C-alpha cells in the first residue's frame, strides 16, 4: 500500500452478516468516508477517510464497535490496492 496523505485507511473486521450494515451506516454520513471490502470471506473492510474527517470516522467506528458490528484491526497486508476494485 503506497503511503498517501490523501486518505486515512482504517481497517475493520466485521461479522459477515454486518458488512452491508456497516457500509450503509457510513454512506448515511455523506462525505465522511468511503468503505471498501478488502476480503469478503474474512469480512475485512477498509474505511477511507480524508484527514479532515478522520475524527468523525473514528467516532462512527467506536459507535459501531460498541454495538458489536465491527472491530478495528491492523492492516491485513501491505500490497493492498485500496482504490482498486471492491472485493464485494
């Protein structure tokens, strides 16, 4: 994954049945972040937030985590193309 200051990648593991829900929640907060599926089988998502919206994205993640819909994780690997095709 090339270093970039344009987006802040925040990785999440979610229960597989919660993938659509987590994406929907972020879509409802228009302009905060874009959510991509990194690995649909492992249910790993990446939240791509611009630096100005990172705090809001982390607040949303904390709320989702409190309800059991996700858990922040370290990047699963370094060769990810975060802006390429979605794995969903």
